[in-house]
C-alpha cells in the first residue's frame, strides 16, 4: 500500500503601503508518510497573490506571479515592495546550488517585478525578473533610508551538496546584476 500524501499550505502576508491590497506568498509543502519527498525538488511552486477587499467586505484574489520554483528546503520567501514601487521576491536555491549563479535559472536569486507581475524595463535584463544572483536562501530584505537594499542570506547547514559547511550567514548590500557567489563563496569567504 502506497503512503498517502499530506499537503500543508503556509502563507506570509505583506502589506503594500498606501493602499488596501496585500501580497501573499503561498508555499505548498508535500509530505509523504511523515518524511519529505526527496525527489520533489522544483516540483513545488510558490506564487505571489494580491488580495483585495471589496466595499462589501468580501475579498478577491489575483495571482501576480506564478510558478516560482522552490523545494522543501532553501525556499526563500522574502518579499517586499521597494521604495521604487517594485516587488522584490527572494528565491532560494531549491537545493540546487549549482544553479544559483546561472543567469537564467530562476533559483538562488532575488527577483524584481512590477506591481502587476511584469518585468521592469530597467531590470539588468529587460526580459528577465532576475535582479541579483548567487544567493543561497535570502530570508529578509530591507532598505536603508538612502535607498540601499540589504538582504540576509542564510548560510550553509552542512548538507551534502554544501560540502559539509556550516554557518556563515550573510548580510549583503544588494546591487542590480551582482553575483554573490553561492555556492563557491559564503559568509566571509572570497572568490580569490
């Protein structure tokens, strides 16, 4: 008899300034017989949803960004509107560290979208939502008063694909088109 799959849905809410809309990242985890399905890498997808409250108190939802790849670990999840009005979404490496630095792979990145899920014309590549790459698992983003973008990146946890490394969380000054070096560089390491 095959074990029955169980699904758990978690959501995190961020309020956009100046209006009544909320963006929600939804993460769906699939558990089979009490353990995570280790073959599920990139079968999980996150999405950004806009919830709006109608005058009568009911809500409506609209998917803004869909099919954001993730896995049961290194799922990212940071999301915020920047002072430029764009939506920034952190995407973990989905346990595929070799793809974090690849310019077109959607994992291990900080993505940048318009409020409606489009790609801003001033992104590093006008045809891609990738804003920065080479990140392991960006868990929080924030802006300084001068507009500088900061991101915290969770360091290695000792997993096999991380060469047994532990710790070395990062606080990065995020710049457009920058490569932060994961998996070759982490914490206080340098590329040299």
